[in-house]
C-alpha cells in the first residue's frame, strides 16, 4: 500500500504499479485533475506539485516515492471558500492566464519562488520559471503577476 | 485615433465594457485548477481510445491483423477503415484525408486503426499489438521534385495542390540605372505546440448519435466532417466545446474526434481519447516549410519598382488548408509596400512529409521573412538606412497591393515603424559577456477574416432574463471557440456596453446554436463579437418595443442606457420589462469579397492589419547563440476591446515569432519527425523572451464592430525577419533561413575545427 | 509497501537489496528513469528507491576533501557547494529546470552516464573519484575511468553509487552551450580545473564523444606550457590554443542538436573561456 499526504489529507492507494507516476496517481486515483499532463518528460512544468515543500515535476516522480511524504497540488493552494490566493489573484489581474493549461503549474512554481525570494529580481523570476512552458502569454503577464503578488504580500503580511 | 496605454498592468473590476481591461470570466477556475480541459473529461464506465499509426511515409496496406489486440483482456474493439460507415474522407478545403487509412498510408503517423479498452495503458498496449502488413513504397520527401515528371502521384490529379499565379503591373525592363537584389530564403517547419493535448470524450446518445466534447477551433466544420465520415445526419451529432489548451491553428483539422466517435458508436459506451506529447506531434498539421526565391528591383533612391517571387511550400501528405495558405503567401509576397510590378508564382505540393496546414501567420509569415530580408539587402546595396527604405515604400490608405485591391482601411504602416524606431535604444549590457549587439526591423501585412469570396459569418444568441432575486442578467451563446485568446471576455464586455447589464454568463458553446466560423484568421472578435453586438441590438429593440407598448411613447423617443429604458416620462428598470426573457439570435457577416482571377487579381480580402517590430539581440558569435534583449512592437488594432487581452496576444505572438526565429523547428528526415517532444523541439522559456515594449495604436476601422481589427497574428509576423536582420547586423553573417541555428553562425567563424 | 517497490532506509539495507535484486531499477530522483518509463522505452518491474537512505543524501568536508552523497539533490549542490566546488555547483545549476534540480541527484547523473551529463565534467576535470559500494565492500573508481559509453559504466550489477569524492578548488569553471538559454541539453560543454598547488590542469568535455572525456592533448599542452612557478597569466592567444588542442580531443557526431563541426568549434571556445576563468579564480 502507498500512503502519503496530499493537501493535508492522508491517502492510501492500493495496487499502484512501480512505474506509475505521481501525476497519474493524482489525476486518475485521487481525482485531482488540476495538475496537468502536457509532456511527461519534465520539460513543461504543467504537472508541478510541491513535494515536501519544493516543486517537483509529478510526471517524473514514481508514485511510490512519495510514500510517507507530503504533496501539495494546485487544489491545496486554492482557498476552500472559492476565493483566490494572492498569487492566483495577481495572475488574473495581470493577464497572466490565457488558455490556462500551464497555469496550475505556474501558480505552484510562483509559490515556491516567493517562498524563497519574497522580492525576486527579474533574473530570479525568469530563472525560477524557466521550467514552466507557456505557449500563449509570452510570459510577460506572468512576470507582472509575480511582481504584483510579491508587492501585495509585502503590503499584507501573511 | 487614440493611443492605449502601453501595457495595462491590472484588470479593472468586473462589469467593465468595451475598451476596459476586464478580467477573464474563466480565470478563477483556471488559476484554481478547476477549469475542465478536454483531457480532464471523465464519466463513469468510459473507455479509452488509442491509435495505430503508420511507421512508414508511404506504403500500401496489405492486411491488418487485429486478433492479438482483441485477445488482450480489457480490449473491446479495434476499428479500421472497413468500419467507417460514411465517406472515409475529411479535410478542410478538400476531403482528401482518410479517417483511417484505406489501402495506402502517405505519412509517418497516419492513423490506420483505433482501439478501445478499459484503461489508457491497455489501449496503448493493444494498439501496439495490431499487426499491419505494409508494402513499403518509395517516398516523396522533397517538395522540389514532387511535381517532376515521372514522380508517383500521391493523390488523383497529381501532386500540385495549388499554384497561385499572380501578375500585377507590367514587368520592369532591364535598366543599368536600377538596382536588383536576389536571394533564396527558407523557413523551417514550426509546430503550434499548444500545451493541452488533442483530446475528447465521445458519448453515444439515445437516438443513435454522438455527443462529442472536444477541443477545436470550429465546432460546426468538425460536425459536418464527422457527419460525412460517420454516415450520420448532422442533427445526430451534438458537439460541445471542452476546455481548449491553446490552438494557434493546430486544432482546425480533425484529430481524435472521428476516432473517438467511431469507437463510441461501435461499443455503445463513452470513449475518451488524449494524445501523449509524442503523438501530438504527428496528430496535427504544422506550419508549411517554405523555399522562396526573390528578386527586388528599385531605383537608386530606393523606390521599389518590382518584386518577383517563386515560392514553394511543402504541404505534406494531405491538403488541409494548403490552398489558402499558399494564397496568402502569394498575395502578400511583396509585403506592406506599394510596388507597381509584382510577379509571383506560389505553389504548394503534396509529399510524404507530415501534413501542413494552419498556424498563426498562415502563409504570410513565411513570405514576410523573405521580403523583409530582401528589403534589408536592398538597403545595404543602396547604402540606405533600412528604416528609411521601408518608410519610402510603405503602403498607406489608398495604396494598391499586389492583388490590385485598394487598401481602404487604416494603414498606418509608416507610423508603426517610426514609433518602434523612435524608441530609446535598449540599455547596454553590463555583465561583460562576449557578445555583439544588433538591431533589426520588420514590417508585415496580413488579411483579417476569411478571404476570396467565402461566405463567412458568425452567429450569437443573447438571452436577457431575470434572476430569482429580480436582478437582470444575460446569457450569451455562440459556437465560437474560446481557445485562450479571451473571446469570452470580449463577449461579456460587448453585452455590458450594449445592454448595460453587468451580470453576463454563458450557455454551453455547442452546435445547438448557429455556426460561428473558425477561431482563426484573427477573426473571432470581429465576427462573433459582431454577432453578439447585433444580437444585443435585437434585444434592445425588443425592450424598446415592450416599453413603447407599455408607455404609449413612440419607440423613437426611447433609449436603453445604464440598465434602464429611458422614456420622456421617466426611466423603466429592465427588471420591469423582462418578466418574459428576451432571447434573440443574430447572424453577422462582414463585407463580401471575391475570388482572385487567373492573374491573381481581385478584391479578395476583408481587411488588412499591420504591425512593426524592432528587435535587439546580443550574439555570441563564437558559440552561435542569440540572446533576445528587447522586442519593441507597434500594432494597429483598430479598437482595443480589451487592452489587457490585446497585450497578451502581442506578447504571445512575439514569443512564438522568437521561437521560429531562433529555435523552433520540426526536423524531418525521410518523412520522419526526429524531435517529437519538448526535449528537442524547443520553444522559448521565460529566460528566452527579453524585454517587450508594446505600442497599441487605435485607428478605428469604418467597417467593423467598434472599429476593431483582428489582433492575433500581426504581432508574430515580422519577428523572425527582424531577428534575422538584427543578427546580420551584429555578425555580418548571411542568414537565409529561420530558425537561425547556432551552427549557421559558427560555420563561417574563424575558429579552427 | 508493495513487494516490487523497495524503499530501504539505510545503506546496508539498500546494498543487501541490490545484491539480492541485481535486475531491479535503482531510482533516486527519478528524473531520468521516469522519462524513459513515460515514453515506453523502459518498464519498472522492480525498484530500489534510495530516496530515504539518509546516509546518501548529505555532504561533508574534511580538510580539502569533499564527499558528496549520491542522492544530494542538484539544488543543494548549487546552494551549498559553490565555495568548495564552484564548477560542480555551476554545472548543477544548469541542469534542467528548478523542479528537476529539486529532485535530480549527482548519483543519478553518474548512473545515467549520458555523454551530455553536465555534472560529470567537473568531476573529470577535478580528478574526482566515484565511490561505489556493495555487500562486498566499498571501492573508489577514478571518474575518468567510470564511463564506458552512453548509459554504460563500470558499475557492477550488485553495486550502488554512494558518493563523489573530490578535492576542493577555487580555480575551476564550467560552461555549456545549447540552442536555448535555459532547460536545454548541452550541444557542447566543458569544465576546466587549474590547481597551481598541485600543478594540475584538468579539462573535461561533454557532448563531443560517446562519454564525457578528458581532453588529454590539451591537458598535456597546458601542463607543459603553463608557468606554474611565476604564475604569469597566459595571453589570449594561449588560451585559444588550449581550446584548439581540446577541440582536437573530441570525436563528435552530427545529430539533431548540432553538427560535429559546430561541436568542435564551440568546444574550443568553451575550453578557452573556462580555462581563463579558472585561472583568474586561482589568483
């Protein structure tokens, strides 16, 4: 049996093959489809989750590897009341969302970035997000969203 | 004319109408991960489809043995061409492509059979277990020889898909006083590389039909092609748009739709299909690779006299939109310049390479790289500033383009170029990197909306009703695809502006409402936006009629404003007029166009859009790497319905152009794609895009809703040309192809090997 | 725990498992193995996952010797080892993307044995050795003797990679080039270490041969010509010559990422640049 914590809740999965990815387990077994599958090669970042507090491409994590560990998905970053958190709101305000397929992974990545660099420079932002491909926005709306979220977090300490 | 602010930073509050930076209605669900994309669809008991594909570029199918696949536990059916009940052909302009190969395969990856099983893994395993007996045939993989005498014909009628012959003005006689420059240019095969994979869910309906939820750019043309292939009347097919993870042209053609529908009909169960990335690379069409030979003739003071172009596009195995793509390549071969004599032969041919079709820029971007490269070369030969040469020849309103059509809308080409040229230069580097800086310019022209006599229209339904709490609200319904471009946002804004109702929602985007046409050709805000506006006008007219009846005032004395009907004796809130919902549908058409004649002349286009770029690069000539420092883009959008959305289109278009300029190319050898994945098909990352400066101009058009012009494609078009110019300027290298590869820059460098 | 997926928590348990199950796939970060699994090129029937073996996940310093555990994630290699092994830290920083580097490990990079394995070059240039262990004991293998071909190493079926053993240095540098500015597989890469105390010049090259390799001709030229005692900086032409010698040590191929000719040319450039930078860091 495979047991781990996802978004604060303990889950137990049975009969997970050794080669099944965390991405597949989250989407197909846990019903958490906010984590997206776009390449399964670790190249696009659409499947990012936080694993023990740092981002990971869930497509490249064997599901069994998270036994006893903590996973946070986009669902876990979204406030329960249907509202948006600072990063999510900044994405909307800055036009950082178009088709939205890359968005959940980017929101996860920006949380990680701001946790380690509360006031990131342009270079830090670009380096931190280089593993998240976006085909619609040209990234500039996303850069703006990072800056706006950082600013708002300073204005309203969390 | 007004100038929108450079870049709206934050979306305004909800409720904003036309011209405001409204936030996306689907945004909250998208940032929370709750938006349901087509690859997220699931229902209890659904099956999963997988595709058996040809490993050969050209082969005859001698037999298909499905017995091993069917023996696998969990496999329900395997479907081949024999099971296609209708006409086994689809295609956007010519129905030349089999839903499942019947007797012949013409490209690597062509679908031969489809399998349904209880899990995706089982379906994939079963697909691998289908044994196809192929007799391998010689493949035509070089477009240059595809139409040579004696070459096998891939389709009845031969391998020439279309030859656009364009003759405009009289040839310019040889004169030693004139300057001629010639060059040959190449553009590689680009992929749309949308992130959401091709995917859908097909469910059998009680009446023997199918309800298909899918990602597409055009529901109705999917439906019509499916009806023909499945042998069902169109009414039996209900198509609903599922969440679309980007499109860029790559979702115009059918992919999973017919296959999933076939499997669902056969099994009587819901069937989901979703391509892995590797399969996506063979699952949709690509941008046509191009070979273009040009000669420009000009006076010594830089007036263009003639442009001659010979253009060859590789259409691959099936026609898709090739005829229209080559039409654009031919019509815009001379660019946004007034040229008295234009002589173009533009051909697109069938080969056994991957099929090519629609992608943002659609034929216009290939020739833009060539004609702008020619303009730079001409400037060099003339010793003239490349900006000055362009300004001297730029079209203006009233100019005639190569098709003989007069540009009757706004054509601020010179202004756009002057604006990017007048920007302060990008700041110098401070990190001491061993690079050389270069600056290059590009201008472009592109048609907006469908061309050449197509009866193109949009349909919208607008329903004004009362919520249970008594507040008025609107539901909009169209079949127009929201692919990420923000069409739903502008539809809301239009309703708010027209009806003064802030609460605007949507009914499903599906085929129960009339055809909206395609989300391409930068046309949907114009066409479906126009239809929504007209439907709102009908709703308004009905409200005024009701108010007139109630008050006895003549209708002409009434007006709708701020959510109330104003009469000479006071305002009536909408709530009092809509105890019965007002439900109106409108069809919107743009002005008519006509086909080109045998000389390539005619008023074929609805409108033209223009953009200018200035690109600054730093080149590490020893390593052959190009760093994009800055892109300045000025674009005339007519009216920015949503400035935030316009900026998003511009940033995104610029970056796709950068990709084509320096990294994106599907490499094909012997008909096979060598790099079908994001490890080796590289698209720009956040670290590759440089700084952007946007300049959004609003020259209102007289003939479009709110004066708008389509915005999706122009910001991409002249980026590759401007990058190439900047790299030439930095290094002196001769650049005749995009993408520019590092090895193209180091091959001539003075570094011994 | 499922019987086909083993998560030992001590090295001795891991070695015992490895000895019993030599055909099992060893996984650390998973970032290479899972790419192959997802593409259907590899099946995982039995897995030994080293992620919970704490002994393998850290690093320690003893004088000028560093021992870097095989499962130390590349993010930590970059963040924690820059002062001791600057080229290794730099190479680790250029692998994949941040989420990849959070999971990927040095041991995984070694085991994958890609000719384009960026972190391998500083090991070769710095004369590092690779520590491997089995129930039979521990041995150290010179890094330049570890790799046999793409995906092939001297690792025995019952062995696990446990650490990299290196000597600290200031005078080293790493550089790579590719078509994109981030998240790109190297078209060519180089690492150079210059250690005047030990009179050591190490040059290692990536993506220009079936394995990462030492540039022996360049190293011999450099060791002979460098003015070790006076420490006079060579001129530009000398660095370029060192690069040219390194280019002659390559055996590149044409592939979809670049031509052999391009790889030779940029190898010369990367080596010259790395060597100049490494030298300047020694001063």
